[in-house]
C-alpha cells in the first residue's frame, strides 16, 4: 500500500505543477481540449495504479494477475492513460515539438508491455492467455 500512495502522490504533484502553470494562460479552445483529455486521463491513470496495488513493479514480475476494474478491459491502462495524459499536456501547452516525447515513449511502452506479457504468460499460462483474448493492449 505504501508504494501505491507514493506513486499516486508523485503523479498528483506533477499534475498540480502543470496545472498551476496553466492558471495564468488564456483558455483557448486548444487549451480546453488539452485539459479535457489530460484530466480524465490522469484520474484513470491514478485509478489504474490503485487497482494494480501490490502487483505494481518497476521490473516485469508476476506476483498476481489483476483482471478486475480497468484491467478487465485494458491490459495496460497505466500506459494507455499515461500516454493520453501526456498528449493532453502537449495539446494544452501548444507545443507540438513535445510530440517527439510520445514518439519515444509509445514504442518503449509497447516493448515493455510485450516483456511483461511474456512474464505473465510464463507464470499464469492459460489463465493469462484467456485474459489476453478478452482485453485490449
């Protein structure tokens, strides 16, 4: 539970700093769109991290197979909603050059998700394969 609180607090602090920066900027349609993407993505990212609980690890490990909540639909919601959060911030900032960050991040997440998938498949075998067929990414 301690790591859950620490990672959620870290994500929340980063979000607060970014949104504090926004307080002095004009609310253009582009900035509103960015916030409309970033805020729900951040909330879903925090929820996914909470639902993962003790199964969270920096290195690919298979302690238990989480298949409920957001994980019942998406195998890697932290990656999906983290990317959407970053996309929202990029749109909000009005600096498309930061899309290069996603060009690096997304392939790394795909690589990591494949590595995690192999570890989970090795430990949970048929249960993981069934779960994988019922979910996206």
